[in-house]
C-alpha cells in the first residue's frame, strides 16, 4: 500500500518554462510535506517543505502547493534550468519523525 | 556545521557474504538516525530508524539488521546477503523538535551495494 504516489515517472520540459511535479497521498494523518532533489549516486537534498496549515510555500524559483481536500501537492519550478534535471522525491510525515517517500519523478530540462 | 559520512561508497559482495555499512554524524548530538534503501524502480524505502543509543525500529522485514552503538553512529548489517539486497543505501539524520517543528532529514552520500 503506497501512501505517497508520484504517478509520473518522468517529465521533460524546455529551459525557461515551468516544471510541475505532482504528488498524491492517501494518509489523512500526514501533516508535513517535503520535496527532495536527487542526483545519481548522491544522497537526496532537501528542497522545500510545507505544513498542513498552509496551502502554499515559496522559495525562489520553487513553490509547493498543497490541496488537503484532494490530498494532492505539487512542486512548481519557474523558470526551469538544465541544472534542475534530477529525480524529485515527494515525502510526507505524521510529525513522528518518519518520512514516507514516493517513487520519484525524473525531471529533464532541455536547453 | 553538521556533516554525515557513509562508507564505503561502493561495495560489490557475493551472495551469502556478510555486510556492514557505517554511518556517522558530526556536529550534533542526540539525532534521530535512519537507514533507507533505493532499489531499481522503487522509491526511498525506510529500513530502520533510531531515536537513541541501542534503540532500533525496523520498518520492513528482511535479512538486514541495524545497530546504534554510539550516539552518532549507525550501522547496517547482514549475516548473509541476498541478490535482492542490491541497491543504494542512504543514511539520514534529523534533530527532532528543531526548525520550529518543521523537520527535515539530511542525507548522507550513500553506499551503492551490488550483490552478485
């Protein structure tokens, strides 16, 4: 039973355009959500997070949107850059210090 | 500043051989520590986590085990490796209760294990 789902295994966008990465969850007890970025053969690095009391959090080119009623969150990257090409993991927590990750989406930004 | 180390970076082991992967954290005290595995076609799977010395919680039944002999040391072991143990193993840490309650996990560089 996968509680965090990233249904798109890959996404390809042009440099300068918007990248939208989606994530769905099933556990209504999740109250904290994060996005991680991972390059091959490296550990994931934290990108941006949002708590369930908010519906939007912005940090530079990255914005995370949370729709609690739909149990859906998304990561927007604007403008996309070739260096953004990586695997992006969505993760969720019940504030119990454990994270449940999705399977990841490979983003490719074409110059 | 805090840093997290994992070694070895890469490991090739025959089926049935033992395993020991080590993770150490510097620059912090009393962290929660985690072992994850990323296998081909799968996301990050939480294997074990520890909230203190000698305290280990297992998330997935398997032939792996974990130990925390010291506050900032987390070890992943196996007595006999299986082919299915191949993957990318990641250690992570977190300081509970920091960052205004918005916890994030910080990951190490990972160990790539290939079981042949």
